[in-house]
C-alpha cells in the first residue's frame, strides 16, 4: 500500500508542477530558466512514478 500512496503523492506534485509550468508560460516575459527547471523536476517525478509502477508487487 505504501507504493500506491507514494505514487499518488508524486502524481499530485507532478500536477502542481504542470500548473506552475502553464502559469509561467502565460506570463508576458516567461523565464526560460525557470521553465527548464520546472520541466526537469516534472520529468524526474514522472520517471520515479514509472519506476514504482514497474516494480513487482
């Protein structure tokens, strides 16, 4: 059960980062470095979720 809870937590953080990325992209002068960092963090979370899902239960 702990793995499913961790995946849900990571999914929530992933969604929060997605919203932050969208908010940044809507700004008139979006910060490219901030966008790059947010996207990197989002990808890292996605990879961790996929790794957890691939584990045998």
